[in-house]
């Protein structure tokens, strides 16, 4: 009696597994087919468009690409340097801004007010406008002689713009840590500052690591904005080349260089936000 | 006779309009365990939080070893270093292993050397049956293990008194016993304790005194046999009756 029951159950099981396999095969087939249709369709649309031969010549010219690439790459190193410098500055300054804003020490009130205004203003002005204003406004003040280099001024503008955003990300992270953690830290005898440094901040920052990285992907791209005040970074170099040779291929080269950095960063963000990272 | 370890005199505490404590008088002598019983919202947790200066009281005083600790001039951090607190929801630090959780107070609050703190931390974990779990993150420990780590953490600073806030309420029933055993062990060693609890059997066994809290006041105070078996007040009888119905006694 029990044996027939076991056989019946295993038949059910085989049936279910077969159904599951059929479903999986069907899903894969649909995915493959729709990919071919969409990607093939788009490719056909571009390749059969009346302007395609012209576009291929002006945007995707291999000769122009190899000619311009070394110069664009040189320009891109400036992007990378500015990016790394600004990122380091933003990480520190934004943390200080966030800590000032969440503190409740009465003596820090004027500073708190100031940081609130700073965060509102820096986030409220388009980054491109900030680069322009600082790039041309600060030298005009003639406080420092000779005037700081456009690269430095551009980096300062980016730092101001991104510090506002990133401080809000930090603040959200700190506030997301349960109050009981702070209580427990005080209960073992830590001071408020120690509780913040050893217990609240490590948890809060870990939690907002994906949005922090996301902001840095955006920053990496926005470095191109400093080109409007002069520095010859990748986009500017490509633009100059394009102006001289009436060919846009160097801009594609610049775009590929940006992608080479931002895509891996985006993948890292994805990983951190995955099911494992989301549990905590 | 030496001063009691803890003494509360007319302690009141309100959150906005809501008066949670309305004049609490309580004395806890050295080596004594006092169980606080009462319905949820009767003020048990608030009382413990006020003693550990996690909340500021409105009126009255709390004395630790004869010294007023609720004076605004008293350094709260120094007071907390002389007390241990165990939370209902454990409140372990999730980004640290069990050993680090136990060591952090000694290292940073009491300024112990790392090697010394680590040695004592390992010994404490072993004492509470957690040898081999030193590196375990709180997420990977059972509720009972987490609460035992929390007890070890509170005990690590060699406190004058331990404040236990419903330490078994968040646990699955089969894990309650191991945590109560840890508390029993500390009691046997002579630890002074204030224990907010819903476990009447445990209160009867471990406590020298039971205090029944109702609406922010201690309505009844005495040895467990008296308060739990022969309650004088209607409120106490009703409270115990409800627990009996719920099968908690």
C-alpha cells in the first residue's frame, strides 16, 4: 500500500519536473526571439536609414578613431585625476556636513544653519552653472594672485555641488540606524561621539554604499562639465579635434572611455544592492 | 549598614502629556534582585531607562551607591559605565562579531588594553556557553545566543548593578530557558539586579523582592511569596489572574 503511494508521488513529481522544464524552455525561446526582433529591428532601422553612410563616415571612422584616440586618452587622464580628487574631498566634506546637521549641540547652531543653507543652495544650482560661476567669478575677485587654475576651480565647483547631495545620502544612512543601537552604545559606557563613530556611522554608511557609489558614477560623467571653463579633458579634446577635422569620431572615443569607467562602477552598485546586500 | 546600591526617590517621568512614572520609591540592596512586574505600558522599561540615564527624569532622584546620579551636573557617561543594561531586543551591534560586542565597552569606555579585553571577553563568552561563537555575527546567532551575548556585554564592564528589560520577551519559548539560566547564574554570584519580566515563575525563583507596577506607581512590593501568592490589591490580583488565564504562570 505504501509502495504504490510512493510510486504515485514520484510520478507526480516527474510530471511536475517535466512541466517546469517545458516552462523554462519556452521562457528562453521567447526571450531569444524578442531579443532578435528588437535588436535586429533597431539595427535594421539605423543601417537602412538614408543618412547612415554619412553618419558612419563622420561618427565611426576607424582612421579618425586611431588618430584621435591618444590625445583623447591624454585628456581622459585629467578627467580621472579630477574625479579622484573631487571624490575624496566630497566623501570627507559631505560627512562633516551630515554630522553637523544631525548634531544637536546648541553651540553648533550657527554652523548647522549655515550647512543647511549650503546644502540647499549647492543642490539647487545646476552643476554646469556652478562651474561657470566659480570658474569665471572667483578669478574676477582677484583674492589670490595669480588666479587658481581652471582645473582647480572646476574641481571646487564639482566638490561644492556633490557635497550637498552626498551629505544628504549620509544623513539618510545615519538616520536609518535604529535608535536602540545608539542606546546600546551609551549603555555600555560609550560617549555620544564614540557611539556615533563606532556603532552608528559604520552601519549607516554601509547601508547607503550603493547610493553613494551611484552618485560617484554621476560625478565621473559630470567632470566633463569643467571643459566649459577651459581645461582640455577628454570631451574638450575631442571637440577641438572635431572642429578641426569635421569628424565626430573622437567624441565616440571619449564616450567609450567614460563607459569603460562608469559601467564597471555601475555593476559594483548592482552587486551591493543585490539580495545579499539588501538583507541588513 | 552600607548604602543600598540603587535607590529611587519619588521618580516621575512624563512623555509629553503622558505620565509614565508617578512617584516611584524603590530600594535595591547589594546582592539583591528586584523583579518588576506589571502589564505592558505600566512603566517597567521607562523605569529601567531612567536609572541608566537613557531618559531624563522630571522629578525625584536616583541614587547609585548613595550618590545622586540624576543631578544634571553628574556626568551621565561615567554613571552608565557603572551599570549594565540588557535590552528586550538584544540591540547587539550587527556589524561586529560576538567577541567584539562584548569587548567594545571595556576597550573604549573603560580603556582596557586590547589583549586584556579580548581575554576577558573570551572568558565571558565561554562562561555563558558561547565558546566557539566568538566571531559569529548577531545575524547568524539564535535569539537565545544573541541575548546571552548581550548579557555578557552588559556584565563585561563589571557593573554595580544589572538592569534587565524583559530579556526573554522576544525569544521563542524553547530558547527562554538558556537565557534565564544565565541570569540565575549571575544572581548566584551575588549580582545586584533589577529585572523587568513577564516570567512569574522566574520572578518567584530569582527575585528577593517583587514590585508590581500599575499606571506608573508601585502598588505592591514584597517577597515573591507574598506578592505573587497573596496579593493585597485588586489590581495585582487582576493582573496575575490574566497571566494565569494566558497560561503564563
